[in-house]
């Protein structure tokens, strides 16, 4: 998804922002989905929460921060909704805004320097409240699938150096310093999606990649032999079945695996459920956000280069 006629292919996006379709269930118990729309007095508009990335910040973290700053609410990201691009008036600059579905959690709105009013609207009313066609475009992407989806976070282990230079069994090869930094950078990004349980293939570099996350949330790391390269090659059907078992409607599970597992597993899953995967190099330390509805894969988003540049937060 992009800005359609607003997009000029001669201009590279050089301003990056992120936002969310922030949703909740109505307090009356009806189950009706409501969407947050904010009013910005500076622009006299009604829009979805969004804002520019801070230096070194990933779009994922920016989306969560902007929701918090504009609405006072914490949120949990879910399905990726795509991005819009548009020129900045008076400048030869193109702005890109990435959006996620985000379920509202704790917090309370209070008027602030950016937003003076927050209103919640049901899906049958929200379109007419938004000032911009591009916000309505994002909302249509949200409405196409259920608001609530299950999330599985699939991580490729971080950098571990060359196997040729390691004197020992390959499964014992540890992360190098750059890989350790990647593992720490993953933590806040995975937590933005509500990561709550941690699983890993047996190799030491896989386990070490998710150790900082497990320590942060106080969880153990469950070992999954079928989802290592050797386990997957020996029994691909059993490994795929196990991966499907890890999809949960009550927990957001993180699974760390290897480079010869993830592409084949994802292709099988996408072909099975009719999803088109985005182009991705599946580099070390990257992650896939897999979204499911009724046990079926409905969306897949790859978090790649931006994660390696993330600020490491304790």
C-alpha cells in the first residue's frame, strides 16, 4: 500500500514516520470494535495516531511511542497494515508512514501539546470522521481482516561469525559481539507485539539470540529440536505441524530458528493459506511477524534492517 497518485517515483522517501489503527472493544460488552481518532489543534484535523521516528528508532517502536504520546494509552501491535507515502508541501521530500493494527491496553487520555481530543468511533462511523483519504486507505486495510489476530514472532538467530573459524561442534558456535547487540535490540521490538513466551531451536546461537528477551520477561526458553536445520530436514511435516502448534490465541510466542528453516517454512505456510509473502533477505537478527485468524495465516511482515540500527534499551 502506498500513497497512490500522491507518490512521485523520482523522489526517495527521506522522512519516516509510523502510526497505528488503535482499537478496543466497546465497554458495554457488545463486542463492537471502536477506533481511536485524534484531533490535532496545530493542523485542525482528525487523524490516526502517528508521528516521525526519533533518531535510531525503528518504525515498530515509533508506532508504540506515538500512540502513547498522543493518546496516553499503551498498546500491543498486531497485524502490519502497510504504508502510505506523500510529498511534504513546499519541499521536495517524501514522507513514508508505516501502520500497524494496535489493541489499546492500559492508560487514560489527557489533552496534550499535540492532541486535544480523542474520540472512539465504531467501524460504521469512523470513515467519515477522518480528515485524510490516506487515513481512510489505512483503515480499509484494517477492516479487511478481523481486528484481533494471533501473533507468532519468528526470529532468525543473530550473527555468530564463521563456522570455519570456530573450533568445535557447529551447534555450540556462540554469537559474536555484533550478534549480541542484535539480540538486545530485538527485545523492545518483540515486546511491542506482546511477546510473552520464548522458544528456540537447540543451537547455542539460537538460544543466545532470545536470552535477553527471556530475561526481560522472566520466562524460560523451551527447546524445539524439530525446528533446527537438522530436525527440519529430517522431518519437515512434523516440524511444520509443531510450528502450527505454537500459534496461540492466549500468548504471543517467539521462536528462534535458522536460515535453512525459515524460508521453506514460510513458503509452505503462505502457500497453504493463500498469503503473498513480501520480498525479504531473511538476514541474521531479523524477525517475521506472522498474523493468524482462526488458525490461518492472514498476514506476514518482515522486520529487517531497521532492527540492527535500533537503540539498545534495558
